[in-house]
């Protein structure tokens, strides 16, 4: 038991010591809503910040988050140039419902399906929702798991900061 | 598969590969990972049937460490079950390096050696995956190669053995799969409204011979196929607002404990039609599964060593009473139909009001197959009457209305009706007919304080019978109050109580703290016995009673 806790602590410290601003993994295959394959290197926003949000059709807080941001997305885009990329982790049970779900909700986001969860694993996502902010250089500058009404304001502050840095 | 020198050597090799890359001038690289701890301090409770836990504290822990440097990555996972928490198989007891891999991910080629996860199409013939909350891990230990020779074409080839708790199953799994996206390879189709992707795969399993006596005459043994093949073809088409996905899978003779060693071939068919536009979406799905349990070890009857994955098409409900009777696919044979409709009444209309109203309708019916028996082990088993439905297994219908009342209040009301046949969980008995009503109110007091209330009622014609001991029977009520201070803190208090024809009182108090990607949660109370469904997979968990804690973090 002692050994095990010790090794966990060591691993955590090694992780924190080495964790600089990680960048997005480049060559992981995800699916666009039309069924075609896309590499994660294609997730770009011309040097402006991106929000990458892992979600699922069956996840209530994820849907609350994406529906809440929908109301203010246009303002956010005008203000910061941000782009939201929604990565669905729905598996075979519900993956076919992703496209109707997105259209039905009227989401104007870029949406991909990570059915084999390769991207989810590479980003160390444990639970959904899990939201990342990526700055103009492609570095992950912030992440958060869980969503409650009102926390979109905090997200906007982070995005504004990332946008200001990108503009420098 | 505990820690041994082999693993240290491999880790050393991985580290060297990383350092080597640095030495060649590709400086940097990142270490990322995630850690999860789940613990229970449990005490026995005869009313809800919680078992006495002699070691008092049960704990699961895992840490994934991932090193990435450009196109190269390597990782390992440490797991410890000291001892496994309730609901996890006792075979997990122990600790060690459960998973390790090294991977090159180039633009045109990806190669992974070690443990890997992959799937062909939707997984009807192959899906190596894990669900950490259900204790499922079918990762393959071997080699996985993915080639993208030009845009729009993907070819996968893989071989390996499947994880079985701390060991690996004896069966060898090999597979090849190809997928073509016609909009990428045919230039004139690049901007077409018509989108078309097709794919096909083949999987073969090899397992040594063993002696299974022929029951009609035990001096004979079954002539078992050592190689079992399965193949699938799939298509994904869309035109404007319309979409169509279909997949068809076939499996050769595969006598196993799952089908009582019959020699019937297997098949699965799935078709899904969708229509969607802004504010409206509809989807209808049909499924047919016949003798499609495909495992890498023929004598394994538990939840592990599945090569394929055939999901349930029923809706994944999230409210407690609606998900109390989850439906798990009967891979031995079933057919079903499912439909979904989502509509948004626009703002400033009669039903939309100031903020608009969302409605969501859903229905599904699943039945067994209409079969005629031929014989038992060593025979073709049975014949079917084509696509004729058999006994009713499950049906449900639900209507959900979600409405923002004003800038602070949001209300969701749901009504659901379910018919559940206990035979799908291996019990005989009457059908359960349940009505469920849920009200869910979110009250945003201000920017930082949010309250949520949930009330549920379930009326059922089922009655608790101590011989069957199904603790879901009877009529139930439930209340839940949740307070959130920003997305950092929450406290929730809930109680589920059987007021008629049932037994049990499940109260729970939970407190959670989230900071960035770190989340700590403490709970005290009683956990319901029954099937636990997360991410579309269901398995039985026993009741627990006491203190639980959970920590997850990513870095």
C-alpha cells in the first residue's frame, strides 16, 4: 500500500514537473458529421483561441453547457474570435444520434465524433463535460471538468485572456 | 500480469526512445496523465442487501501516464484494487502495470505496439475498448497498424490477445478493415451535397482445441472450429438534411458457452435513418441480432473477452427511475425498433413563449426472435422465421418538455412508460409495467449560486417478492436538492423511498469540489443494487452502504 501511494505521488510530481503548456495531439483520427475522417491537426483557428469541449448526447450537464454558450456564442466570436469545437464521445449506441442532436439544438459549433475515444485518451479526459481552452499558438492554457449555469462567465474570461495573448 | 522485469525493460526502452528523440534535437515532449481513486467504507445492511466487507476499506486506483514528443508517444497505466470496490470483479484484486504501449502517429501511418484500443465501424465485429467505471477492459495486447495511403482511404490491420483482468485470454484476434470516403477521392464529389463513406472488415479468432463432450453421447467430443471468422460491411450516406447509416455483420460457426455450443452461424443488421434541420430532428433505427456473441475464449461466460460490441438501441435515460430498468443487448438474439423526435418551438410563438420550448419524444420496442428449436450442443441449435418478432423483451416511450421560464428558472418535465421482461436478466416472471414522472427545476439565484431540485415518481404493477429479490419492484418516490457554488462546489441530498409493494430507502448526501481538471467527491448513504449503466454498457452492482470517496485529476 505504502509503495503504491509513493509511486502515485512520484508519478504526479513527475507529471507536474514536466507539464508545461502541452499542445494538441496532431495525428489522431476523429470523424466529421458526414462520416469522413479528419486528423486532429486540422483543428485550427488562424492564431485565435479555441474552446474544445468533450461532450455526449446523453450527458445533461454537457448539453446545458453547449446550450448556454449557444446563447452568447455570436457575441463571444465577435469579441474574441474564438471557435468552439465540440468533440462527442458517444459510442456505437448513440453516435448516429449526434448529427440530429446537433442540428436539432441549432448548435453552430464545429462538431466531431471520437467514437473510439483516441482523442479523449490523448487529452486525459476522464468525465464529461471536460473543456479546454487552446491559445493561438495551439497550447492548452486551461481545462475544467463539470459545468454549472454561470460558469460560462469564467470560461469567457479565460478566452479573453488567451485572445489578448494571441493578439500580442 | 503484475510488475516484473519485462515491464521495467519496456519502460526503460520507452524512456530511451524519448531521450533519444531529444538527443537528436527534437527537444521537448510532454508528460500528461490522469489519476483516479475510488474508495468505499462499507457496512452491512440486510434491508438493502449490502454485504459485510471484512477489510472495511475498499479502493480502486489508477494512473495513466502519457509521454508525447511530436509523432511519438508512449504510455502506461498503473492499476490497484486493494481490494476492488463493490461491483468490480474479484479477479481484479491486486496491483501492477495493467497497460503499456508505444506509438508512432504520422500523417499517413500510425503504428501502436503494446496495449491498444480500436474498432471497425461501429464495432459489430471488433471493438477493443474500456469503461473504467464498469471495470471493463478488452484492450488488445499486440500490434495495431493504421495506414492512410491517400486522403479518404483508411486501412487498419491488427493482431493481439485480449486483456482478462490481470491476464490475457488464450484466443488470438486478428483483423483487417478498410474505409473509403468517396467525397475525398473523387474530385467532382468534393463539394457535393451527397456524402458517401463505405467500409468493410474481417476478423478472425484462433483458439486451441479443447474437449467439450457431445451431450447426446458423452463418449464423443465436439469438433470445434479453431478459427472463427466474422465480416461486416457498412455505409454512411447523407444528402442535405437526410442521413442513412447501415451495417451488416456475419459470423461463422462459433460454438461457445454463450450459445450452448451450437453450430448456427451468426448475423447482425443495423439501419438508421435521420432527418435534421435547425430546431427539428428525427431518427429511426432498426436492429436485428442473431447468435452474435463473439468472444476470444469460447468457455468465457462473464463480461470480459468480447471481441465485438453490439449496442442497445434504446435511449440512454439519465434520470434515476427511468434508468432503473436499463436494457442490455441480448447478443444471442433480438430485434428492435427505436425512434426519436426533437422539436424546438420558436421564441415568441404560442407554445414557445419568450425563450422557446424544447420537446423530445422517444420510443422503442425490443423483442426476441421467433425461433424453432432443432437441438442442443453439437447441432445447429434453432431456425428462425426470418424477421418475425418473438417474445417482447422491452418497450418504452417518453416525452420530455424543457422550458426556460425566465432568466433564472429552467424546468424540465418528463413522462416515461416502460415494459420490462425479467427474462433479459435471466429471471422468469411477469412483465413489469412502469409509469415514471420527473420534474427537474434549475434555479440560478445569481452568477455564482445555482440550486437544482428533482422530484421523481414511479408507479409499477410489480410487487417485491423475497424469492426473486428484485429490489426495484413496487412504487417509488424520490427527491433531490443540489446546491452549486460556481462550478467549484456542490452539495446534494437525495432520497429514494419505496412506499408501496417494495422495500428500501436509499438516502445519500454528497459533497464535491472541482478545481480545473481535479474533482473530489465524498458521499454518505446507500447505493441501489442493480444494473449500473454508464456509456451504454450495463452490469450488475450490489448494494453498498456507507462512506464513498472519489478523486479524479488530469494534468
